[in-house]
């Protein structure tokens, strides 16, 4: 009778991989979805607003760079005011004529800077999307861990209660009851820790979305969502040619080339033309005034700025290569993490979890026959629980790595 009762008790406290843990692929939790989180981030994240204003700022600079200098009303000489016969009044207009297409080059360089700002907003958008996606899946995984802890605590409480009843009936020893009590307290501690982690993670997700005043009750989604298989060679080619960071670097090369041409034409002097009228009261005569002013580039031929502009071009080329290398490194690391997580998930699904469940089943039967003590049973149950936690972590790592890859490839649809 004793082994039959114990078998019934322990049988109610086992995990079912298909029902209890890990979550089934189609299991969802009512709450905020990933698409909703992304919509909030795109609407409220200050970094995206900042990037948009930087575009407006750069476009304004480009407009200003191409504007012609205003004329100036200029008397040419101080006015002579005295007795009527000694008074001489002069007025005129001065205009600087910009030569060698300097304004067009200034505007071209500023326009490239504005295009850089546009690509910078694209980069900021995908970086925000990546962060939101990662934090969303981390939050979802934290909820799954909390759910596992709740189920473990429920089972531990049921086992302790039944064990106490059996002890009163003198069918189990006090040691069994104490061990069950310790297991229940461990489950309580694990649950409290996970509850704290979930609350903190939801606040972290809201902050990542740029809406710290938003209260997130829960997130809805599946950790087992199917993902596309990323081709390493194609992904590397795509990232070194189409990523926004590369486009920004290419535009920087173009901008510095315009600045070099601008520096080279700077020594070509602008022409300042002045025209005016002078009236002398003494002779009652009026006369026209014409002046032409040209700087003579003898000593300052803009040598320093030309040298700096040439160096800037080489710097821009080196920066492009550096950006491509950095992106390649990030992608290779993300692909490695993704592949490791994929292998881990597959191993857990196809081997570790089924074997752990089968081991628990066998240990339960052996314990019921009196072949093992309760310590062996509790250790086996804990191993099954930890294997399911490992499964949740592997699914989380898989999604976080895939989110990084999607961000580097600048994918709008993910997963």
C-alpha cells in the first residue's frame, strides 16, 4: 500500500513536455505583441525623432550653402558733411561675385551630408528595432520561466502536503517530509526571483521602446516561432554593400571629394564690384563711382585646406573599410550564436528532454518499489526542470541572435 500511495503522489508532480513544459510552439500569452511594441517604438522613441530633426537640420544647411551673398549698400567713403559748399554725399552698392562654382560645390557637399543624415535615420531605426526585438524575446522568455516556476511550486506544495499526510499515517519517514519541504521552499524562492525578473524586464522593454510611462502587463508570442535559414555568404555580401552604415561611409567619401574640389578652387579670387553716385554741393555736380576689388592669391593659396581635404578623402575610404569589417565581424558573431542556439534547441528537443523525462519515469517507478530514496527522485525532478529552463534559454538565445542578424540585414519583417 505504501509504494502505491507514493507512486500516486509522485506521479502528480511530474512534468509533461507536451502540456506543462516546454511551451508548445503555438502557445501564446495574452498581452502586447512584437508588432505593437515596434509600432510604439517607431512612434515614440526619441532617437528616431532626433534623427529626423537632424535630416531637417542638414537639409537647411544644404539650402543655405547654395544661397548667393547679399549685396551691400556702401558709401565707399565717409560722408563729408559741413557748410553747404563743402558737403559731399556718396552712396553705392557692393556685390561680391562668387567665381569657380564655389557655391555649387558648397551645396553639393552639404547635400551629401543631408543624404548621410537620411541614411543615419535608417540605421537608427534598425538599431532600435533590433533592441526592441531582443528585449521582447527576453521578456517573453522571462514570462515562460515564471510560468515554469509557478507550476513547479504548485507541484512542490502538493507533494509536501501529501507527504505530511503520509507521515501522520506513519507511511513515510520525517526525512522525506523535510526534503519535500526544502524542495517547496526552493520552488518559492525561484518563483519570487522570476517574478522580480519579469517586472524588471517589462520595464526594460518599455524603456527600449522609448515609452517609460507605458505599463506592460505581459507580452504575447511564441519562443518556438519558425525562423528562416540565413545563408552566410549571401548575408555577408548584402551587409557590405547595402547596410546603411556602409551607405553613410560611401556618402562621406563623396562629400570629402566635393570638399577637396572646393578647397582647390578657393584660391581663384571672387570679384567684388561696387557702383555708386557722389554729389558735391560746391560744384553742384554728380558723378558715378565704380570699384572692382580682387584678392591676389600670392601667399595664401589655400595649401593647408587642400592638404587637409586630401587627407579627409583617404580617411573616408579607410572608414568605409573599417565599417565593412566591423559589420562583417558582428554578422559572423551573430551567425555563430544563432547556429549554436539552433543546435542546442535541436539537441534538447530530440534528445535531452525526452531522455530526462524517461529517466524521471524510471526513477519514479524504482522509488515506488523502494529501490531509490526520495533524494534520488528529487534530484531527477530538478534535472528535468533545469533541462526545461535550458530549453527556454536556448530558444531565447536563438531569437536574440536572429534579431541581430535581421537588424544587420535591415529586415522589416521579422520573425
